């Protein structure tokens, strides 16, 4: 599947579940031919139930509906929840559905971390928002701050083809003819706007570092500003080197990181890099209002990215991820204004004086961090690297003579 920049796209920024869920459910409600959805987390809460209802309705209208969930991120869905989907004709696929051992999940590595939606081959969504109530403000202090985009234009075909191929390749005995028998969608979509875009994914075979490479290239070419908001920040040595070089040549480099983390170890890991970054005149802001879950960035006046990839070892070296890279001044400015608003109203700036630790400990720690970050991609290759195999959940058996309408929808 070729990767190339496409012209004529339009992107709409969606902030948090309040903007994301209503729009996704509205588009699914209008689906006539096909709904493809991938997510890391799907919970059986008010958001998950709304998604279930939307998918069931689409399948009952005759659309082919495929949903792929991660076996680690979504391990506790009830049989009734799944059966409601499959009975309506929704095809449910589970990535790496490992069984528990003594109540513990063992499938820690190579997670399906993407969050993608494609509807009728003409509208797509990509970002970091899962399907769970903790992405809504009324969840309380633990509600997450996050982003996604709605995409229109030729880039949608790239996303749709990737998602369809991922399903077909995940099946045992996959052959290309199976992919060709899917419902047809437009081969070339009309222009929807002026944005250039590139859809990039990370896998454990041919595209192991593509997302990171595009980040590093943008930072290397930056002339005025680099602004990154990322939930889990512990990137590799080469990434940090590009950030420091950019700051030293006069680029304003700003990082928005977690100050109210959902996992305390996240803040601890990022803080281990603070001295190294501050010495290069990189600005660090800790977002305090609620847990930061976003994975977005802007560079200069036209480059931006939104997606599922954190900047930590899991996302950069192990997980299956997807980002869209956007060249569009209007979208860049909108996202930059949003991030600057976070800095102004909800962040605390980290100063060197705030970091109280001995010089000796800092020297020792920096030595080990340097070697860990430099060698981690190699070490990650030693971990289990199972292929993208999916388990498809069959619909429940019906009593003899029972109505089987919609059981074969989308087959």
C-alpha cells in the first residue's frame, strides 16, 4: 500500500468526547454501505452503549459493519454486549484475545492502539479518543483531555483501504481476492478542501518507525516553533536530539505534558528528562486541569499531526499506531490556538529551580537514560512480535426455526 501526500483534503478538529462522540455517531447513523471502526478501548458504559446502538442500526439498514477492538484494552465486554452486535450482523474482530492466567492479562506487548473510523469511504476519523465515558467532562476530575480529527477528501480512501486490508490480512488463510470482494467505494474522492495530508501507521514489520521519522523530519526542518502535547513522553535518543538541536538554533520548542497523570509512573518517567531538556532552552508545561491523553503537535505555520501515537517506548517501538500528518495553515492555527490556551489557562511551567536533586544522582541517571533510550528499539525487537492476527466473534446460535433476518448482514 503506497504512502504519498494527497491534496484536496479538509480536517475538522474535535476536542474531547463532547465534540467527538456526537459527530461519529451522527456519521454512522447516516451510513448506507460500510462502517469500519478500530479502537483500543471500548467500555460497556454510556458511551459504549451509544456506539453499540449506532453500529446495530447501521447493520440492520444493510451496511457492512466491522469493528476491531484490542484484546488487552477491551477485555471485559460482556457476552450479551458482543452478541447484540453480532446478531445484528456486525462483524466483531478482536486483536490478540489472550486468556488470563491467575486473573492477570499476559498480552502486554504489540497492542492495537489505533483509533480509526471510516464510513462509506467518504468520511474518516483519526485521533486518540477511545470509546469510554472517561473522555467526557461529566466523568469528573479524571476525565481526559484529548483530540481527534474528522477527515474528508482523498485521504479518506487511504484510511479506508488500510482498515479494510488490516481486517482481511488478519484472517487465517488471507488472500488478496478476499479483499477485492468487499463492497465498492469511490476509487478517487473529490476535493473537500486545501489541506495536504499523509496517513502514516506503525507496525512491527515494514513500518516500525515511520511515525517517529516524520516527527523528527518536521522538527529538523522547523524554523520558528515546535509545540507538542503528548500524554506519555519518553522518546528515543534521536528524537530528543532533534528537539535540543531545534531549540539551540532558535526555534521555540514547547512541550505540554501530564501534570495530573492517570498513571503516576508517566509523570515520573517524563520528569527524568526535564534537566536534559531545560538545559537546551526547551519550555516544559505540565497540564494540571485533568489527565492529558492527547497526541498532537504543530510545527511552524503549516505542519500538524493528530493520532494515536504517544512518544514513549510502547508507541514508538511496540504498539500498532496511526497518525495523520497535515499541511494546512488554517488547521495548524486552530490547533496551535487550542494548545496555547491550555498553556495559558491550565498549565504550570516547569523551571530548573523546581528540580531539586543532587548533581551526582542526575549524572548517574543521565548516563543510564542515554544508553536505555539509544538501545531500546533494538531491545524491543527481542520481545514477542506476533503478526496482526484477528479473532472474529461468530453470532450466537439461534434455536431451530428462529428468525435469522440480519444474521448474515454484511457477510
